[in-house]
């Protein structure tokens, strides 16, 4: 009985002791200047309620006696856990440091995480704040100028469209150049625009083989790891962010002739010169030849009223002062309109994001919802997205953890037809025609009194198609076209449902060992509804057309990982990873179309009247990879680091005996600053880490990003199209396979240094990279007469190499004022090392030429030699050949006959360097961020300018001129680089391909300016609000390039006027955290 009473008393006393609390007091200071931090969060670890520091940085907290640690956090600073030591009330002094100054921050890497200080690869991290400052519909558009070695190319400014991303240049002629996206550890194959940027916590760009080799074939062009937000310990946090803005054009039209009178004077000059110099007319005869029909043959329209018997242009080459702009033929009135003004508009942008997150030591969660509507800068152009995401992780017990992360988005894109990068100079392209059309043409049909005619059924203006049907006149330029009308009557709508999910279970059977099984699933359903109206334009004769497309894409990824991390004998840390990955992808595509619409505005194909005008098409594609891989990381005393990785991959795109490839990487690093002999430098040197890597990766993606030929999914097989009717069918070879085709391989070498000085006041990295691609995947052209146009081959090798630097400088870093300046620059070179022996060291494809020992970024063009001062004719370089057809050195001579000139390589057009610079200043609640990007040292083929500088030949009738044409040759202006205006075919610069159209691709862009103010927390905490920030943002504010209207960001090689231009957005918003 005594023992029992003693036991019960002991248990009773223990229960009382466990229920007891104690008071802990303390002060939280900023380590930079020992100033108090107001509103820092202090939480007991394990149990109990937290508190916040007062205006003097003090706190007082009652905690259970069992609690031995406090977690202290503050926005922008490193969260710390501190032990409760000493005697009550303890009076702890806690100092927090800036999070960006923490040298041992953890970063997401391939299949895991790593301390930045111990990482041996080349990688850069972009945190959420950089993404949040940009008004972007997808994350790729936030990368411009942000990371060294990363360049974005924007060939399509349509709302919701993603930029093309290139990491350290291009490694292949034909194969895919796009990086691999990995979402929360799983390769992601869905639409990148379906991801809400507000859900992103960070992005890590893996640039060398040491960083990316574990992803095998799919990571050959670099890897972008996307990590979404998750919940953290502490009370639930509710965040609401709303922003509203206006979209407008960032890129204006080229500097073209805007005056109708000036245009007609130039047209007259071209006609007059043809009569005088080519046809041998006297000045008087040439004048009558040019002026007699009021230049109707060059334009097709009359838009001036003239007194009877008078000419539009006088003998002095100037417009007749008696001419009145505007002409009526009794039925219609014709007067020029501003097509650019009629094409563009200002769009509205609105975005709302709501998220809830929280957790404890057992569980964390994150839930978000978002709505975005982004209107384009032309009619019938917009992007709308509704998205939601939910993640949950639960620690079931001390050895089992499970979790899921799922997201769904619905996207609706109104996409004007004929306005992507594959629709150059299409008659339906509003950007092209608004730039290129001469300033003499009406946009609208008007009645005889000059009033715009309206369509009674739909209430829209009736547009002038210049086809001789809407009015009596027919345009010489883009007859039967009026994109502005098509924007109203034609409808193109993409609807996308995107689901992405990841589920995992992680077990920890012994200390240091984690075994994880994960399943990733992406399902994307996309529907296209398109109506090409039967009322007006190019489809009117066939009664209009309706198109329906249904496309379903599914990607399934299975992963099994075993990771062992353990430190032995205090200094030796091993991190060992073994893994298996299976990836399966399939695509189902169905298309139906029909002509002769019953309802002009309805898209279903069964809206078409004639069954024999209906057609259908279907396809099924699949692709699979299998991979086994491993990695060993070794860390000795945080000074010496070594890593080795290996992956064996199989791809279904190659024949069974060619499918497997072996890839690897080896890397090492040495942090000199941690050596004992460097102890005297600790006051100014934080880190000085040297690192080097070498490895090999593979590429199996011959299809690339733009090709529509699905034969590349089965590149080793001959493939046929089947057609026929009734009881017979016929097969036609459309893709010639090659059973010997195999992996494209890239050997990469990287050496770099990471450094930090004066407590991170100056930090950065510098590195040299060299990537050599062998057995390049290429579609070798063959004679079409044999039944197919190309055959896939492994044909040679190419090298990309360069140097990149990233720097961050903190001029001011106090508690109340922080100023950082960040910059990066990448110098890059490219060289074709070897081509297939049968090519003889040279391969031509259209206007491109690839030569051994030269850059792949060359054009094959005639070289412009200037203007013959005596005649005004254009000159081109030619040369004489010997009896063997070889060029005779020193025999070059200028010729005025284009067909006798020789095409020759233009030399390297690739930019010498590109990069970005940004600065952030925060002071007393205000914050200002400015982000810019730049490029210099290269050239680009300005096709728009080439067309604007046509000399007036028949192929360019009705096309506008650039103002530079005003410097054209005349008898009084003989020494010029612009030939005389002349309608003769020998002056057809509109069609001629010469290096005259090459121009500097240098640019400087102001990508973003953001100004915000955060209301002091002491003013909002008492009403339950943690923080309130109001802000204004200007995105894509300005671009400065070699000439007005030119956007070198479209591609490495070509710029046109037909692409959807970049949009500028000015907006304001408010972000509230509860």
C-alpha cells in the first residue's frame, strides 16, 4: 500500500509540474546595428501561444515548463531557434541577421536539397519576391535579365503566351533547345502558363552537368526547378493580393511614311525613274508615263479629288496643290485611314490571389485560389485563368511522412488567327498590315457622303477588303484582306483544363536514411473552337469555315528514391542517392472542319451545310523513358566537396538496340575561406569557393519546339499516311525513318568561383563553361524526287562556350534602410566543329549556312556593295571562279545584276554578351525595385526594314516605306547608300536577300519598376492584420534598340513586323496578410 501511495503521489506531482508554466522575457535585435525589431514573432517550440515584440523589441511570454526553445522570426531575416537558458525571467537577447546574408542557405537541387556552401554545380536561385514584382501571366517572362546564362526570346506577346528560355545558348542545330521544367521534384510536361506565379516559392536554374545530369536526356538543355509554396509552423496565415492595370503597346511601329501626299510623291518618283532610266523616255515622256493615270496601277485606289484634266503630281514631283484628299465615285467615298490606330487598343488586366497556409510540428498545409484576366492590345485577344492549388504534408509518426500537392487550372485564350510565329506576313495578320500598308488606303467602307457604313445585322463597321467587291477599287497590297474585320467576325478560342498532382510517402527506417516513393500525374485537355466567317474576307467564297480540335495529353511519372545522409568521425559527411524513374506520355488529337456555315458566328462543325465539305483527322502519339541513377556527395569539414552522379536512360524514340544511353558527371569544390591558414581574413572574407565539373548528357528530342511533324516521335521508323475510300486504301510515305539514329551527346566542362566579402556586402560568382555536342540530331535534306524531303541523322558536333558573372553589392544595409544592386553578364560563343563527311564541311538550309569552324548563327546572303553614284543602281559583290569553280582571290567586283552576285556567309550574328541589372531600395516601409535587361555585340536580320526599303517594284506596290527611303539616290543626291526608287524588277529590294538588312541586335530594356509602401505593423496588428502593402508596377516599360519598331528579343536571328508585340502594363495593387 505504501508503494502504491508513493507511486500515485509521484504521478500527481509530475502532472502538476507538467501543467506549470513559466514566464520568459527577452529582446529581439537586428544584428546589423543592435537596433530593436518591432513586431518580431516569438513562438514556443512544441506547445503554447506566441507573441510579438513591442516598439522596443521586448517580449514577455508564458510557456509550459516542458518548452525549452523559442522560434523567432521577422520578415526578411533568418528565423532562429534559441534555447531558454539562465534563471527566470531569463531576459534573453536574440539577434537576427538578414536572410540574404546567410551563407548556408538551403537550395533546391536535383532530387533533393543542398546547402549552397556545399554545392559543387552551377545553379542560380530566384526567390518569390522577384516573381511577385513582375506582372506576368507565366513564370518564363520573369526570367529576362534575372540569371546569368539565361536568355528569354519572346516571339509572341499574346496574353498568356510563354517566352522561349535558353540556358547557356543552343546546343544543337535541329534538336530541342528548351530546358526541362521540374515542379516540386517531378518533371512537368503541362502548359507552363497554367502555373500561377503567385504559388511559386522559388526557382532554381541548373546550368551545368553537375547540376542537371541526374535528369538524363530530358535535362540536356538545362533544368528549371520550380518549388511551390507550402505551409510553415505557426498560426494560419491568410494572404490576399489584388492588382489592376492597363495594357498598351511597348513596341511602336517602324518609322514609316505617314503622309499620304509624301507617299504618292515617292511612288511617282519610282514610276518616273523607271520611265526615264530603264525605258529611255525623255523627261517629259517619263512625267506623263508616271503621272497620266494618277499612279492608279501602283496603288489600285483613288483617294484625291482633282480638277478635270489635272495630274495628281506636278512636274516638280510634288502633290498638286489643287488636289483635295477624299474621292467619291458616286457610290462610295474614299479617304485614307490610320490602320495602326484602328488596329490597336488599350486592354485591362486584373488579378486576384488568395492563399491560406499554416502548420505545426506534425503537419503543414497550403491552399490557394487565383483569377486572372489579361486583355490584349488588339481586339478579340485575351487570356483568362482560374486556378487553385492545395498541398498537405503530414508526419504520421517518427518514421513515416506522407503528402500531396495538387493543382487545377482552367485557361481561356482568345487568340486572333494568323498572328503567331508561323504566320509571317499572312493576310490575316493585323500587326503586319498595320505596319506595312501604305498610308493611302481606307480601312472602312463609306457611303457617297463619307459616312462609315455599318453592317445592320451585327452593328459593326463594314471594312474595306480592297478586293473590288466591297467597293469598286482593288488594292495592290494585300487584296482581299482586312485583319481588323477578321478580328471582329473570326473567332479563335482555346480552352485548357490542366490538372497536375504529386503524391508521396517517405519512410525513415534508420537514422540518416530516407526512402521516398512518388507519383506525378499531369493531364491536360485542350479544345480549339474556330470560326472563319462567311460574310467578309478570304473565306467568304467558301461560305466560311468551322474548326474543332480536341487534344488530350497525359504524363505519368513514377519515382523511387533512397537517400542516405550521415556524418562520420565529425568531419566526413556522405550524401548518397539511388533512384529509379519511369515516365510515360501520350497525346490524343482529333480535328474536324467543315465549310459553308449555316450560322456565321457558331463554331460547331455540324453548323456546316454540306457533308462533303466536312473533314476529319486524328492522331495518337506516345513516348516513354526509363532511368536508373545514383549520386554520391562527399563533404570533408565544410572545406572540400566532391560529387559523382550517373544515369542510365532509355528512350522510345530510338530503335530497341539504340535506346539506352549512359550519362554522368563528376564535380569538386574547395572553400578556401574555411582553411585554418585563412583565419586572418575572417573580418573581410566570408567565402571563397573554387569548383569544377565535367560530365555528359544526352538529348533525344529531334522534333524541337516548332516542328509540327509528329514523325519524330518514332524517328527510327518509316511512317505512312493512309487514305482511301470504300474497299481500298493507299499508304503514302511521309516520314523516312533511320534505324541507326541514336542519342545526341553533350560533354560539358565548367569551372567557377563563388565569393562573399565583408559580411556579404559584396558577393557573387564567376565561371567559364564549355559544352561540346556530338552526334547532333539533324534532319538532313534530300532530293524531294525520292518521295520525302529529309531523313533524321546524327551528323556532327558543335561547341558553345563562354564566361558568366553574377554580382550583388549592398551599399547600405541597416535595419531601416537597405539598398542592393545586382547584375549579371554572360559572354557566349558558338562554333560548328564537324559535319557529316558527305557534306564537305558545309550545310545550307534556306538562307542559313552551317560551316565547320564557324558559328551556326550565319546567314547565306548576297553582300550589298552600295550604290552606283552615276546611275543610282544597287550594287552587289560578285567574284570570278577558276576552271574548278573555286573563287579566285582578289577577283571581287561589284555588279548591279543581283542574279550574278554570289551568296556568302555573313559571319557570326550571335550577340557577344547579354545580361541584366537590378536594384532594390527599401527605407522606412517604402520599397523601390528597378529591373533591366540588355544585349550587345550581335546582328539580326530585320526583315521588316528590308521590306520597308523596297524600291517600288511591282512586288511591293502599296507597301509602305521607311523614312530612310527619303535618302534615296537622285541626280542631286548621288553619294548615298539607298538606291534610286524605281519600279524596275532589278530594284526589287522587297524580295532581295542581302546583308543590307542586317542590323545591330543591341538592346536595353526596362523590364520592371515597382514602388510600394508597407504600413507599419504596429498600426495594423491590433485589428488582426499582420501587414498591408500597397504598390504600383510598370512592366515592360521601355525598349531601346537600333531602330524604332525593331525588337531583337524575338529571336537570335530574325525580326519581323508580323509577330504579336510585347505589352506594357501599368498597374497598382494591395497585398494584405492576416
